[in-house]
C-alpha cells in the first residue's frame, strides 16, 4: 500500500489536492494501468474533521480524470481528528 499525506489549513477547497494526486498518478499512467491489470486498485481518500463545517465541490473534469485513471475517490469524516501538532483541525 502506498499513501501520501498532506494537511491543509486555512482553506476549504480540499478537492484541489485530490486533483494534484490524480495529476501525479496520470504522469505515471503506465504504472496505474499495470497495477489495475494485475488486480490492484487505486483510491484517493480525503479525511475531514467532523467538528468543523467544510465544503467543496468535486468538479466534473476531476471526476472524469479519476474515471479515466480507474481511481475511486473516498471521503471519511473523523469527529476527533487532530492536526500533526496535536491541535484541533480548523478550516
């Protein structure tokens, strides 16, 4: 399993980072195709704090890129999520 983590504070447009990850995967499209052809799967998961009001729109072109690459997009909400420095997440 491979993962990439980033923490964003001060902005609400968290799907911009999903686009960044999809662009990274697209640049390695041969790898993505081989992974899927051998039974693997690709998923980009957004983790959100549940105690903060956040909203963002996944634009059609980003959904299209995810579909083209065979990547699913998931969203998970964690009511007690903390930032790496131990403080509560804020928008």
